[in-house]
C-alpha cells in the first residue's frame, strides 16, 4: 500500500510539473506547413479579434520540420498544434510516442491543389501533361531506351510545341509536405505515363525507387519555405515557374497565373471534383495534453472547427481551401472539438 501511494504521489507530481511547465506561456504556439499557414493565420486573427486574447504565434516551418518540433515533447518549450500538407508519417508518430506525445487529435480540414504557376508577364498559354512535368524535373529519365541522367535543358526539347526557353522551376525543399505530395502526385504519376515504364512492366515499387528524385543540376531549385520569395523570383524572370499549394496561388492571382495540367486549371471546383489531377488533403494535429492548460486553446480549436471557418463560403474557403462535404465536416468537428485521439500509424 505504501508503494502504491508513493507511485501515485510521483505520478501526481509529474503531472503537476508538466501542467506548470505548459502554463509558463499565455500564447498558443503553432508550427508546420507553409500551405496550411495562411489558414491557421486567418483563424488566429479571427480568434484574437473575437476573444481579445493574445494572437497565437504561428510559424511556417514546413510539414516535416513542424512534425519534428511538435513531437519533441510536452510543455511550454513545445508547440501545441502543427499544420501539415500530408498525413503524419509512421516514423513521426513513433517519434511522438517516444517523447511522451501520446494523445494527438488529427484534423483533416479540407483539400488543396498543388499548382505550377508563373508570372502574368509570360504570355504563353501553358498546359503541361504529368509526363512533361516529370521529364522536366526528374533526376533520371529515359533517353534512347536507356534510363539515365536528365539531359533536357529547355521546354522545347521535351515538346517542340512548347517555348524554347530554359527549364527553371522553384520548388519546396525535402522537409516540405508540398514536396512530398508533389513527388507522389505529379512525379510518380508522370513517370507511370512514360512508354518506357509502361512497356517495361515496372511496378509501383520500381517507380517509387527510381522516379522520386528531383534534378539537382540547376533546372529545379529548392527555394525554401517562404513562398513570397518565390513570387519575387517569378516576377523577376517571367520564364521561371514556381510550385505552390493552390491556396497561395489563389492569394496571388494578381501577379501569378496557373499552369493547366492535362488541360485542367486548378480551382476550388476542379480540386473538389478531382478533375484537376494534383490535389491533396490538408491537416493539423493537436497536442491534447495542452488542452485545458494553455489559456483559450480549446476556444481557438472551436473557432478553427466553426462553420464560419470551414463551411463552403466560409472565410477559409475565401482563401482557397476546398471544403469537406457536410457529413465529413460534421464528423471532423465532433472529433476535433472533443479531442478524439488518433490511432497508431
């Protein structure tokens, strides 16, 4: 009995220390995806305006970087929420578990398209196939029946109907969920369209192993997590391209124009009905141990889950988020507001 009381006392002390550590700050802290960032920022502004509470600190760290920080532990030194432009990986789930972040709620807030865009100063009507995108950006491609280093330097070398301009595309780094999604949805799909792959009978495992690397010879440039810097570069060079989430393109349509893919422009309608071929779900993850401890964290989550934010015509859809169906949105709101824990990955 004494041992049991001692154990309970230690557990209670640990919980008290954890709670005290988390309460060491007043602001909600959020990290993660640059694509989810503008949505979270909009919710943060609405939350602060309606409650008078300090605006949450929102950092654009990239999906992978956000997961790494989020999963480091419980307490004031660690963020409460992380945004993600892909689902949490099994390795990230394991990292969270190892560091005591065992109670997490997953929120899939809606859909976004992955867009290639360029300056409106460029007057060509761009429409690329997934195969052409792969041939422009991949590290290795088929040349004369052999799989080898990418030799293409201009768009016209890939398709003579395209302009005779240098291939130059600014895109996200490997830590970005946008990069992960682009590789899966555009590069892998484009690789699978190649005659070399189809006639060779190569399976999905071969495609993943051989078609995932972006070229590193200067035609594709990793431009970091700051999409605004990419816009500046595109305006400085109208022949260059950028890879963004549709939400960012939507916010910058005065300066940028989209590239159609397989004849379809990205829009809320084409992303929702899947006719635009490169779309993905967006997420955020909540550290439930911080609920009820960080001031107003639950109120912030409820604002994020509100119809004003998430419904069609809500203030997030006005920023480019493609809303979930009514039924899916209702299930999401119930699970996230009530802190339903996600299962193992």
